C-alpha cells in the first residue's frame, strides 16, 4: 500500500457491507453511499505484458483494456492506427472520451474539425456525430466509453475483417447491432 493511503478494511463498515451486496456505506465521519449493484465489478490491474491482443480492423488496432464485464459499465481502450486510418462520421448512444498519447489526430465533432496532439482530451457525448483520422506518421490514444457496447462492437468488426470475403456494408450492419449509426 502506498504511504498515506488508508486500508479499505478500515474505511468500510463491515456490517453494512455484509448486509447488502448492492450498496456500501462509507463510515468514519463521512456520509457517502457507493452503488456497487453490478455483480461483475472488480479491481483491475493490467501490466503492459498482460494486455490482451489488439483487435484489428480498418487499419486500426484497438486493445480492450477494461471491458464492461469487469467494470460493470464503462470501458477503456488503447487505440492506434497508421496515417489516414479511423472511422468516418458516426454516432451512438454512449459517451466517448479520447486522450491522445502520440501523433496528431483530427477529430470531427458535429461538423467541426480539430487537430489534437499528445496530451489533448476530446469528449463526444452520446448521440453526437463524430469521427477521427490519424495524422502523419499515425498515432495512439486512450479512449473510454460509458457503456459496454463498444467492446462487443469492436470484436464484431474484427471478426468481420478477418473474413476472406468481408465487405464494408457488413461493418455498418455490425455497428447497428450495437447501436452505432454510420453517417458517411
């Protein structure tokens, strides 16, 4: 445990935790309730050598770092791609946040384009038309979503891309199955 950190066994009232699996009450002078209703939520630590293999499609490589089956909702991805790769304009019901770690990436949100370099954070609320393209030399970013459909959709895209007779119309169908609408 890091210095200055309090052991969680001292923070949570064990009787309250035992009384219900879906709610935890924080004690010791604090009044805060944490919703732990998702039975699949669990701590997660992934070292670089433990990352799952990336999903590959459309020139992109997307590594699912934290799927909703572990987090109970939000998801975290590492995305990279060569120059010119990235999805066209699309929208979906989940929020999506991007944090550029290398290269330059052009983001389009509701028709406005912005070039984002390392250290830039971009947020696209659910239902917002957005796109991105990796710039010269390619790039990489961390992305998060507010629900679990993205990881399953990416798995579907990768499965479609692996087929010998894959076609672009099928990618749009896979997206629709998961709530994504292509606008291009």
